[in-house]
C-alpha cells in the first residue's frame, strides 16, 4: 500500500513510465512563453504546444506539476479540500491513445495499485459523451448506476488560459459517507457538498480554441488528466481533510508551536491555522520560482496571499513577523522533491520577512482606520469606494483583504466606487505624464497611402542605411510626421530597447526621426510566430513637407544615427552580461523583471532579497568587465524554440515566443532569447560601470549602469565632484574620505547625546508610572498621562511599559499637537491566553473620551477630546481592574 505523499508520487509516475510515458519534470509556476496565464494552474500547461502538433517530440508524458490557483482563495481553510498551491499528478497523450486507454489505466491504478474500494467511487461524464459512459460501463467493474452526466460547467475543461486545447472530461469521485453531508447528492458535490470528493479529472482534448473563442477539432485528439495529490493523500491516508495529511502535518505543527495554541476543530483558530499553512506553501513555491510580492499581476497575487496569512497570524496573537519561520518548515518538508526550494531558501525567508515587516508598518494604522470606518456602519451596510481606496492607497490594503474583513463585520464594499477612484488616480497620472510631442501631434491624423504592398521588413541587423519606399504617412500640420516604409533599418522600441533615431531623406525632403515604435498587426504572424509589427517612424520635417514626401514618389533613403545605435548596442549586450553575472554572483534565484536599454544608460530590474553590498557591486562590475576584456564573439542565430531552450537559453517570463526564436550567445557565459541589436564582440562594450543600486519593491532591486563613452563621462564627473568635495572640506583628494569619517562620527555622537537626553526623560516617566502600578495576583497595570511630543515617543513608552510589566497591561494618554492620543498595551501572555486584548480595551477607553480606536491584540491606538482625557483614564483603570480580577478567578 502506498500511503505517504512521496510514495504516491513515485507510484503514479512509475505506473505510467511502465506504460511508455516519458517522465517530464514539473515546469515553473510562471508559464514560459504564455502571457495568457499568470500562473501554471494545471499539469497540461507546459504541454499546450504539443496538442495538435504534427510531429511532437514524444506522444506520452507523465508529470507531478506544481500549480497555483487563487480562484478559490476565499474557500481556503473553510473547506476540507481547497488550496492555493497544489501538486497535480497527470498523464498525457498527444495524438496517441484516447478515451478507452485513459479510462482503463485510471481504473487499473485506483483499483489494482491503490486498492481503493470501488463501492465508494462515482464517475461523472459530459452529458453528451455517450462513448465515455459506455466505456466506464463495459471496461470497468464500476458499480451500476454510478455514472452521472453533467453539463459544460462541470464536465468541459479548458483551455488553460484563453487559448489552446480543450474538450469534455470525466471525473472520479470518492464518497466520504453520509456524515459529510447528509442531504448531498452527486450533483451537489460539484457545488457546496462535502460528501463526494472529486479526485481525478480525465480530460479528452478534442478541440483547439483560438483567441476569439472559436473551437476547431484537433487533427489528433489527446488526453490530459489531473489528480490532486492533496486529495489523493486524504483518501489513501484515511483522514477527514487534506490538512491532516503528511503534506501539511509538519507545517501545522510548526504554526501551533509558534502560537502556543491548540488546534480546536471547527473554530476560527483552526481555520486561521489552515489558511496560514496553505498560504505558506504557496509563498515558498512562488518565491522559489522568482515571483515576489508586488502591486500588479503575479506579484499582486503573492502579496495578497502573504497579507491574508499575516493578518490571520495577528488574530492568533503573533504580534511579530512569523511567516518566514513557517516557510522554512515548508522548505524543509519539500526540498528533497523540489530542489529549487533549497536553492532559494535564504531568498524565500528574507523576502517573506521583508514583506511582512512592510505590511506590519502600515497594518496598525490601517486597522485603526478600518475600525473607525466600521464603527460608523450598521450591519449590512457598505464601505464606500473612497473609504476602500483610502485603505488601499494609504495603508496598502489590497481590495480583496478589505472585502474579506468587511464581510467578517457583515458589511459589503463598493467595488465600482473603488474602481472609479482608481481610474481617477490613473487619469491624474496620465495628465501629469509628459508625452513626446511627435506622438501627441500626429496620432490623431488620418493616414495617406503613397504606395501599396507589405511594409516594415526590418533590415537593421545587417545595415544602418538603405533605399526604401514610403507606404503611408500622417502629419498633424505642425511639422510633425509619422512614416511607414516597406523596409527599414530603424529598430522599433521593444524588449526594453528604445527606438532608433536618424534621418529619412529625398530630393527637397529631410525628416528628423526622433523615435521608432511598433504597432501589432492583428491576425498576422511574423517569421518567429509572434504578431507581425508595423514600424512607425516618428519625427519632424527639417526640409520640405507632405508635398515633397509625395513628390519623391515614395523613394527615400533611411539612415539610422550610427553613434546612437552603437551606444544602444553596447548597453544592450551589457545587460545580457549583467544578467549572467548577477546569477553567478548572487545566485540562481535572480530573475530579470524589466529593463531599459538607451544610448546613454541601461537599467536592469531583477529579483533579489537584499540590498547589494559594495563588495557584491564591485564583484559584478569586475565579472562583466572581465568578459568584455575577453572580447568574445557574440553569436546570433535563428533556431526552433524548443532547441534553444534545450541549449539553456534564458527566456523572459511573460514574453510570448514563436516556433522560431533569435538567440544571443556569448559562449560559455550568456545565452538568451532576444530580438534586439547587439555588439559583434563583447570588447565593443568598452567599459561597464554601475552607477546606482536601489530597491523598487519587496524582493525587487534595480541597477543602473553606463558603458563605453558614457562610462568615461561618468568617471570624469566623479573626478570633478571629488575635487569639489576636497575644496569644501579643506583637504586634498586623498584625505576626503578620512575627513568625512571624522565628521560623521562627530555627528553620530551628537545624535546619541540628544537621544539619550530625550530617552532619559521618557524612562523617568515610565518608571514613575510603574511605581504607582496596581497589582492583581501578579498581573500589574498602569493607566496614566505622560508628556511626549510625538506618537513615536508614545509608542516607545508603551513598549517600555510592556517589557517591564512582564505580565499586565497599560493605558498611556498624551496631548500631542492639541489632540489626544491614547495607547493601550497588553503583554503577550495575556493575549495568548485570551484574557485581555489591547484592541478591545482601546475601543471602550477612547469612547469614554468621545473618540474611537483600534489596532492589534497587543497594542492599539485611539483618540478623543482633550477635555475628557481623565474620564478615559478612569474608564481604563476600572476596566483593567475588572478584567484582570475576572481572569484571576477563572
């Protein structure tokens, strides 16, 4: 009997390997070359190109695929089976076997290998699929009456994303017994019932769906199956939920250790623990594949998952960041199966910690604002779009998080109002954005056709000057113009590389091209299988105008600015060397997330968990410059996508590649897919110099650098600045650093003296308050007014009270800037035992001052009327006496 998750993985793969299937490793959670999907959501995603392919490399495959889905995130922890991260066991056929063999092997595996009781198995088929129903009846010992026909909603699957293979499906269900849902039938199992657990989906891809949603039959239909490992473990290990399997047991044990709480079945604590366990798996695996928290796309999903888990931890009394400790357990549990987790272990922990700390900095203030908003609402009410937007824009609350918290208070949110507020913000940004004059001026004009035929054949890889025909142009009448040629040496902005500049000339005509951009031509494909592009040359008439453009008969000379192109080329090839050096020096977790290649500089964004040290920056510079000094020839070739990937070519996530791709190879160092222009040899770059390193988000860094003449200009500027600094400091260039160190030391000493003076006064006030503290069976509390001039000092005083009380609570009030600020603090032991919470305490105390408040269990903040500060403190003392005495009695 195969019982552990590891045994089930091996058993499933070996079963299908024995039947001629190639074992294919799990692909990353980020689909390569498929921008229609944020994440890999099913086992078939990496095999999409093989369905309907005339000559696939192999026709049978088996895999255990990492998947991430956020569609059912609200159900995670509430049900016995929903997850964001899951492992999918799958077997696949690409024009080889079809329904009969897929059904026979599925039944053989569950009955003969797993020994599952056929009396507890049900099957669903598409209501129109008589063939599948007949095969189940005749080829298996499935009990009579156990086949149910369902519609498209339940038994038609795909495609994964907006395009690709799709078809009817047949699903296997496990009967958990009437106790799971006494009134549930099989139809209900596909909705809200927990009695019938779907555990294996056999999809019969018969169609290909295009971008317009049109389905055409596949010449050779295939098979795509998916069986969730979590659900299979639940069945085989005979437990009542997926969270009780060995996949989750070590993770939940770790969470219980951190909280010091028992897992009570069915209560909110159990749900919170399960949410944290599930989300920690998703975080670890997503970050291992290079996804870090962000404000859009995949990063937004990961940030939302992390913040949901962090908030649940706060509700369990975990007042400091804890998720990095849980993800460490995830890595330990899965690293033998998924080595990328081990390679990225440090990065996962650091990024998780940094993001949770970032959230914590705004969470308290955000929760206070949320509590204040909720206090003004009645049950069944609604948070306005403006209120939801404020929580998003000011406090960093994703709208989904606000919606979830509002639902916990019986409230709705105004999503349309939020979207309107977001659009207003976008419009403000658009109004302040400085558009290029040529773009704004010419875009609204109509095109004038000069000649017919194909256009925009790019010849700029081999030449910078050519004779061309004008296909069409448009001009706004103010001297600006846009021109489309039949062929062009001008590179159009793409892949981070800016567009070329130069001249378009003829007799009596000269156009200064200030930019070249590309527009996709719908429904057409270029040589590489990607959308064909029209190159639009934007600029201004220097000589002549539209009349001269037409009189030229469409014959012009197109000249790219050679110096500008050469500078851009140096920077582009340098980004490839930089990418390789970053992976070599910082680690394989580094992933490119954006770039800018211009003639004057390059910018490179990448995933990394910490600021680069000066030593790392120097090492990266040194590695790139050594490769430049080798003057390695840069090899460019067109080749099949699969062949390029097999050679190790780096593909950028989110880019869509065709069947044929262009590779840029610096042998022995860098190999990437790229359509940009590049040096013939690395020595052409001249010199590489990093000019800045910065953070652009949690786990995201940015480097800016210069090459060639730009690097020399940068070094010259540094020399001038160093000379100026020496003059200002009154020392020679060689003594500048030493003099600065002395000044900084002097400044630090002065700051310490000032801080010590302020802190000493605060310490004395805290000591005076503690000396007058009341005692209740070892639990001490204070409620007093202190004199501070900032909320920061008030919070610091609260931290001192909590630390020195050891077990107890405090209420501190101060008038700051003419307003009352009241702080409630409770020690961790009282929070964890459920005896006292600061957020509950502050609401009543602030109310006594005519205000409101909120926060977290161990620290909360409120406000009110300065004239009622003593009434608030009296109310606080009375509450603390009452609560602590009650806790002592219990």
